[in-house]
């Protein structure tokens, strides 16, 4: 089943509560939160207090994408606020397997994220354990970028590996997702579609979500 995840990074930070209500009314499945530390990526997004406020307002699940070094330092905070999915980058820690196990031990789904330059082979050792893989189809750190079509090849690799192991992990894509690029991603096996600028700038969010999910 394809699910649509509005990326709140593309929302109006002065009206996040209204944006949350709007996206839930439009049929969003999960909210996607990008956490940036200004070091792993050259930007800073929002921290724990803002995420807590989002968690208290939202009535659908939360998917947190850590673009930070030392991702395990935040696991307890996100567990406490009821986050459902938590992913981090393989480059962010020398102990990725330990981080996956920690996230799962807290009852959250654990994901591993791949930058455009990161190969599937770099995370192959984790694919028996993660609940989902997040493929970045833009370079992380900034919204509004264009989809890197060559990243779709990684989706094929993941689908092929998934056929050979006993772990039906989900495949998430984030970056430059619109109606056309969503079709590419779905055709290559992705079922979790993160959409930011395209969705938040739309006049009819419900129609966009339906299109991303079903077209």
C-alpha cells in the first residue's frame, strides 16, 4: 500500500498547527519530520521542543528523519513523544547496527537513510534488521530541490535484495516528489512517498495526495 508523507519542513513554520490540520483533513498518512543539526547537513531545522508540539497536535503517525551526527542521543526523546518511525544516515555513526537495535528496542520502526552518493551496498548488512530504507532523491539539507532520477536504480537494488531475505522492509523516497516522479518511484518499488514543496504549495492538497497515492 502506497502512503503519502507530507514533509513539514515545507510548511509554514508560523502556522504549523494549521498546516497539520490541513494535511490530516486532506488524507495524509504520516507526517515526515527532517531533523538537521547544521553539521551533518549545512542547515538547521527544528529541535525537540518544536517536535514535541507537532507530536501533541498531530493525530497521524510521525516519521522522523535524523540528519544529525550521533543519532542515538535523540532516541529516548522521540520515543517519549510517540514517534512511530525513526531513521538515520549510515555515515552518522560508526555503530549503525547498534543504533537500529536501540530504536527497535524502544518500540519504534528503525530506518536507514541513503544520500544520493551512498550505495545500497553500504547498508546491505542492515537490511535483515531495518523496518524501512529511506532513499534520498535529492541532496539532504534543503527543500525544493529537483529529483535525481538515477537514484531510482537503488530502488531496484533494494527490491531485488528484499526478495532474497526474510525481512519485508518498506522503501521510502524523499526529495523532488511530485506526480510524475512519484510514478517513477512506485514503478521501482517505493511505497512511502515524502512530499514537501509540491504538496504544500498545492491549491488542493487532497487531490495531490490522492494523485501521489493512486495515479
